[in-house]
């Protein structure tokens, strides 16, 4: 999700037991696990902000929901079991996966099908001949692509940090984890859920669905098959399905009953399936009341870029919030905007601290401003920071 993308904060959270919701508990992160000391008042506040029981599906999640963007990607290479596990151990309410296909039709977790920057594929001479140039959603890329590899071949690769210039510490973990298949993640979530006595929530994105369908590698059907196999295809299942292409969500709406979210990029952009179909609408049209009503006819929520919630001026400063939160809520839609990160380079200008672009800024201040708009959740690369900000907000 998103195109923007250190490691300092050691605060964390672990899951509570009880009714299937995670009570926030203070913790110190130790590797991929956490030792915890409970904070009963915080847990009570968490309970108060939870809007329903587990049987209520996504309405049972704490509000604002903290969604681990590609796992705990601020601390571990994204879309690895190490990143997902750390996010879960920190107490993230929901953990995100992006899905792309392999040559033999398996779904794997990568932010893009171009794996040049997120794996060690360039160091494998046996795959040198697979390097190629492709046009994906109108943009040309040169590198290696998942659809040219079988799952077994991808399993011979190892993941690495995508933005080492910003997150030098994450490179410590380069080569440690494989590319996970989505079925592995489902098995992992089931295992962790049994161990913890609660449901593990996932937020699953179909990447470039129109592009892959043209290659005969449609994403929605194999995704629906896996969701049915692991009992995550019902309306109260602990999973969100999301895409930047509305037609992908409409297709999934016909296949499963899981909660659905339409992702929205910049106001001036057009979803790629709209481009392919000749639909002239832009995101600016979709965030109007009539556009939101159309989305609400087949989906449960939207995932807008944060700039659609509070625009930034030419200097990167936050301006006046839009009416999108109220307009979406009026149509019965929840909002899970993206993406909060701790580093100065990603924060609004007013929350940057010092001159080091990779140093942490006032992320807590930025979280507070976004939470005050009434959003239902937020994607973050730093789940521990998001959870502390959540605790501050619900206890304020």
C-alpha cells in the first residue's frame, strides 16, 4: 500500500485474553517477542473504545484500529514472517499483507511483483536471464518479477530491506527470512490465534489485479479459495480485503462475504481498472458523496491516503481537514487511511524534528491530529508507536 516509505522505539504491546480483543499492555520488545507489564487503566480504556463483540466482525476492533503496514516494517524487512510476528507481538490490532502471484498460480506476500529491491534475486546467477523490462499499470520497470518464477524458485530467495537508506538498522535482518506464501501466513495466523486464544486479524491487498488477470493469473479466485479453506470468507471473519482497483473488490464481493475496503490514492489519480475500462472518474470523484455511495453499495470501507483526510500545502504542512471522514461515515463506510511512519522524511513538515531526514520526528503529535479527525483506524510502519498514540488518545 502506498509508495512512500530506523529503528529506535522499544515500546511494545502484547495481546490480552478475555473476549477476543487485545487489551493494550505496556511492554519492552525483546527480539521478535515481548515481555510485558500490564497497565489495567489502559486496558479498561481499550475496552471502552471497542464497539462490539467478536461476533460483530470488524466492529469488534478497537477504535482507532492500529494496522501494521506490511508487518512491523519500520523494524524488520517488510512482508516477512519476522515482520508479521513482531507486529503481532507488539499488539497490532490488524496485520497487512500485499498479494502477487507466482508463475504457477500461488499467492505470495510482496508489496510489488518487482522483487529487485526486496530480495537477493540479483545475487542469484541462475536467475540472471529472468531480468527483464515490463510495463505495469502504465509504468516501466526493469528487474525481476514474481510472475516469472515458480513458488519453489521464489523460496530459494531471501528477503531484504527495501529502503536501506532510510532504515539502515533493518539491513541487519537481510537474508534471514523467505518470501512467505499467503497460505503460510494463514497457517501462521491460525497457529498464533490458537496459542493466544483470540482471532488474528489480517488486512489483505490484491496488487495490480487487472494486469495479472490479463496474464491469466487472476488474484481474486485463488484468494477466495484460500479464504474458504481457512474459514475467513464470512462477513464476521477476521480479515479485510482491499484493493486500489474497485473492480477487484466488486469481484471479491461476488466470491466471499469478508469485509471489503476500496483503497484511494491521490485525488488527481485514476484507478488503473478505470483507465483500462475508459472510466473517466478520478479519486476526487470517488470521495464525493455520490462516489462514496457507489463504493458503499459493495464495500464496507475505504483506505484513503492521509492527504485525502488532511491535505498538505506546498511546504508539506497540514492544512484544513476535508469532510471525507464525515461523508464516508454518513454512507456507513469505515476509514483506514495510510500510512504513518516515524521518520522525519515521511511526516508532515510541522512534526519534523532536526535536520536528519531519517531521524524520528514528533510522530505522536501527528497521530493525535489524524485520530482527532474521527478516522476508524490507521496504517503504520511502527505499530508500537501507533499503539502508544492510541492509548494516549483513548485515555485523553
